[in-house]
C-alpha cells in the first residue's frame, strides 16, 4: 500500500472558495469500492450518512429488464473521453467504467449502473465506519444516497427520434450529497432511461454523461 501526500486544496464554486486541509493518508482500497453484492430492492439508513433505495420490479420480466438496464455499461471510449475532458490523470484499468472523474474525491458519475450504486453504498458504509480514505481523509459530517429505479412495460414509446413497441422502460435516478462543513460540500444528480426488449436486450440508453451538480 502506498501513501500519498495531501496538500491544501482550493475548491471553487458558485458559492465561493472553500479550503480542504488534510494529512497524508493511504490510497483507498479498490476492494471496498468494487463490491459485487446484489443491490437491495428497498433500503433505508438514517442520518448522518443516510441511504434511501427503491427498486421496483413487479414481475420476473420487469426484474430482467431492470437488471439489464443496470448492467448496461456505457461505451468505454465515451467514458475515457469524459475523463480526459475532466483532466483525469491516469486512465483506470477497471473492466467496468461508469465514472467521469474521482481522483482524490467521491466519483462523479458518467452513467448510473449497478456498479455505480454499489460504489456510493460502499462510500456511505465507509463514512459510517469513520473511514474517509476516499476523500483523502477529510471527515464528512454527513452524506446521503438516494436511488430510485422503476420499470414499466409500454406498448409504444418514442425516444431520440426512434419509436419502440412493446418494450420495458427503465428509469434510474441517483442523487449523492456530502457535507463536511461551511464551503465544503458536493451534490450530484444523475438520471438514465433505458429501453429494454421483452427478452432483456438493451435497445437504447439516454442520459449518460449528463450528471449535474456542484462542488464547494
């Protein structure tokens, strides 16, 4: 395990400039970030590091469509291009890429996937245990994860000028917040709509690369 120095970091936002100070901390362990446990259909954990998850699938067919939508990784080249735009220093080697940036901080999503949800769950779990390595040792007073996934069979839908008939429409919504004090916070909101065939084939994905939010 390597130890990297952490200097004073200035973070600008529409709210002003905040100062994050921390000491040298170990590199975060990939194992705790990339857990492979199944996602819960319902989960509520209270403050200060809260979680609210709802995944709605009423039939086996809806379940298949939901899981197909969550497993659908964005094109790797598109994610790497977004990382370069955000000045990500080194291209990651992980087989599944879903984040646009995140060196030294909680990752900024490019796409909502099951791996993304597991990541934010793991970060919140680490924060509750007093482990703040993912944010270079900066203690977070609070954080919250909200993830809502719904699945609905529709006879017809038009999206991106394409019309689909007899398909499942899966809508994913994710919000992450963290707060460590005055002028030290992050908010991320992402949405994804996935069209899935009755046999579980992903036909179209909309919303990737459009996460919004702010950092102060």
